[in-house]
C-alpha cells in the first residue's frame, strides 16, 4: 500500500518549493511526492527525493491539468491513496497519517482535513479556517482520494480552463453529487498561504500587498452560468443528463457497505409482549446533513432528539439516509429508531401530473396567464423501496421529498421565493414551485410552524386549513450540562472573544438572513461616534458570505465581526451563555430555532418584525424593521447598553418558550402519524392537537 502527495507547480521560487517538499518528506506515514512541472521545470527538483513529471507547456489553469495528471500517474503506478498540495503551501507532519487512518477506519472514499490560514509572510492568520469545513466546501489541499474516487482525479485533468478560478468548488460539488462517502478528520493539518484579500478583511485585517480580489473566482462563476445543462451534468455527475432533470432534486448517491437495513431495537424486557403489527412504522427523511442547509437540518435533528417521547409500543422509526455512515445521526438515535439507506439513483423514474396554482411569480416564471397550469414532472418512485421496508407513513421536513404512494407529511416551511423573488434565479423558483406545489397537493398533511405560514399557504396555494396543522418546531434537545470554565476559555480563545463581549447571530450565509443589515447598522453607530459591538456570526458559509465580507470591508467594519462558520451544537450553547445578546435581522423566516434556543438559555434577543416572528417572540424580543438600518442600529445599541432591558427580555423569553417543548411537538406529530395512516384517533389525541401552542 502506498500513498502519494501530488504537487503541481508553475514558476514558484525554489525555496518555496523546498518548504512544501520538506513537509511531505517529514510525514509520520511515508508518502511518495509527485511534483508536476506545468511547463516551467525547475532543474533543482530533479535532485530531490521525488518523482518529477514535466509537462511540455503551461496550461494556465491554476494547476488543474497538472494536478490531475499527477494523480492519475500515482494511481496507475500503484498508489491506493492520493493527497494534494499547492506549491506555496505545506503540510503538518500528521496530515497524511490522520487522513489515511480516518478513511481506513470509516470505510470512506475520501478524507478531508481542515486548514490553517497563513499570511503571505507565513504567520498564522486563522488556526482553524471555517470556510473549508469539509461539509460546504473543501480546499483541494485538504483532500485525500482513495482509489474508489479515482474519477475525481480525471475531472481535474479535464476541467475547462475557464473554470480554473473555481476549480476547488467544482471538484467539491462533484464529490457531493456523485455520492462519495466523505470522512472529516476535524484536524487542521494543511497550511494554506492565502493571497485572497477577503480572508484578511473577514478577520479584521487590512490586506497586505500582493493579495487579490475575487475577480478570478467571479469569472469562473460567470462561465459556469453559461454552460449548457448537459455540460454541467457531465462535470458534476460524470455523464450527460437528460434535458429535464429529476425535479425532486434528489442527490444521485450510491451506497457501498450497507451495514444493515433498519437497525433492530433492543429486546423487550422479560414478560413484556409487543405485537409488531401494532407499531406504526414511520420513515423520516433525514438525508440533509448537518451544516448543509442551515435550519432544515437543525429541525430534522430536533425531531430525532425528541422521538424517545413516543413509545416503542406504538411506533417504530426509520431515518431515510443516503449513506449508512451518518455518525451525526447514530449518536442521537433512540432505541426504536434505525437507519434506512436508500440509493436514489436506483429508484425507478415515473412521470407525475401536477397542477400549478397561478401566483403572480409563478405565472411570470412559467409564462402563463391562466388560473392554473398543468405540468408533467419526472420523479424517482420510492413506493416499492418503502413498502419493502414495511413503512406505513413518510415524514419529510426537507422540501425535496421522496415521492411515493405512501401517506406523506410534508413541510414546505415557507414560500420565501414568492415574497422575495429577487433572492432567487428563475430556475430556482421554477424548481421550488414544482416541488412545493406538487408535494403540498399530494401530501396527506402539511404541518406548518406558525399561523402566518398557514394563512400564506391557504392564500398562495389554496390549501384547505384542515390540511395545515400548526406545530412549532422545537430545536434539538439542548445539552443542559452547565458550561465549564475550561470550555468557556477554549471557545473564547478560539474565536478571540471575551465573555459578554459580543452579540451573536446564528445563521447560514444566505442573502435573506441579512448579515449586511447588521454591517450597515454598525457603520451607522460608528458614524455617530458610538463604537459598535463585536458581532459573532455562526452557520454555514455560503457563496453570498463572500459579498458580506466585501461589504464589511467597504463599510470599514471588518473589525466588528467574527465569522465562526458552522459549529457544533455544544459550541453554540456555549456562545449563547457567553453572548451579551442575540440579534436576528432576517428578512424572512418560517420560525427561528436560534430565538427559542436563546430564550431557553436566558440570552436576550433583538429580532426583525417580519412574518411570524412578532407572534413567535410574543413580547420576548426587541423588534425592529430589517429593511431599516437605522432601526437595526438603535436595537443593537439598546440591547448592548441597557442592562435592565436585557434582564426584562431574558425573563419574558423564558416565559414565551416554556410551552414549546420538544415533547409537546413530537407527541402532536405522533397524532398526525396516526391520522395519516388512517387510524382512529382517541379523544385524547384530538385534545392534544387542539391544545397545542399556536403562534
């Protein structure tokens, strides 16, 4: 068994190349170093203990072709695993060993480390970069391919030159779309010397000479938008796709070592009899991984952590997953719950008839004037798969559900794309409208988190009110273990914050989350001679996040933010305890787990006054107009400076959240499962639905 590290180079200084080479030669687990000259060979390298491949001409593609050729050479000459290294970067000595051990122990196809951001002078800029997290994105230098992922090496060698500025992101999208199993070491073992100005401004520093803006990246994104769908599919899936995609948006994944269909629950205690047919088998679609889409993944985890409140005598649960290697779920499974892996690509395709209700946005995008429009859509049919597993009811909290003939509970969550269409392309609106309208019409029950959302669905999609039970979604069961002093110090040191020295905004970097509103408010405060508070942003880093960082630099408020990226639930609990307050400037929201989490812990909240948030907060938050930067600035200042106000908000927040428990949520879902399955409801069941909290 051999491991190779492939390093393309162009015209880098030989001293820089030697630093990179030395880091490979000093690995704890030995690795071949394959160095590929992209048209400009340095003769000194031929004397090093490496394999020196010389390409006759430069490809001017950020090393993509050279990287791919080196990796294919490595696999062809016997390597089982291949890592990558940019010529101006270097590795910690446990990089290869930690990736190798994680792949072997997990059976994954690909391993990913974290990276240390280094300044141009090689000093540490960020010891644990949040952007390259191995979930939303992974820098090439953090990746190890096993032989089972060899086609990713071929993609490097065949990628169009025009995509060079986004090569890493194309590769990561292909890894995700092709369904490879990925394991993350969560160790920062790649040293990345960054030339990107946003990495400095996003961490409160002025970019040094020699840094560049994102023009190179933007040009690649612009080229991607011009590519025909078949070419995009060839790059991401490895094959051309039909002109009409699988509209359900299901990931085309494949399952390798299926370690058990639905996991059997533990044996009953002696003397306890249970008739399996009395159990209602419910499948919950849990294919959305933590950190991928923000709130949806969190509410799925929230539901799972509360399933233990439903008796194993009455229910059996299966979590539909696209890989059995879902360690985030295995850690929280109750006894009567198991994993049900599905290979969506193996499911048969069937054509379904759907009717689109003609909202103004729908009519514009689909180009029709009538009241409704009939469409035909191809979906993967999961009926046979689910029936073979004995499933009776399906519950999808993700908008991209599995289609089947079984009774379905479906959550569209909200219709943001109809209220804020400027945040979506026409293609995104088209996909959402087909998905949402089809599944809202075909589902037995469409649970919603608030009265506001229920009324919106009645108005926009003409759904009957009896189909729209209102069940606020509880966040994951909080870790009630009191924070230790060591935990507090560790996270403060990592994020460079002080206790009660910051405001917190937990939200993925979507445009509607309105991070920019907070930046503009900070700039207003500073213009008034008031030093704005430090604001910590957590949540997945999205493409729009780069615009947030650029806007911060333009407003000269980069020193006011820390973007921690996606963090663990425990770390988030610590930040709620440490923050002076939580601020939520969102422009649209079905509900807000961060607000309820803050209420539970006693952290005071300032929130926007849109959609359901005024009724959800019910006097427990300081409200403001998210489209008025002056109002946001005033709310931030009051939350930061008025201790009596914070005490009042914290006390009221605890009162508001008290009825909204995970147990009340999941017991009401239990009643809906029985209703969807056609079982008779008791008076107690009906009373439980009627008595639930309405917001």
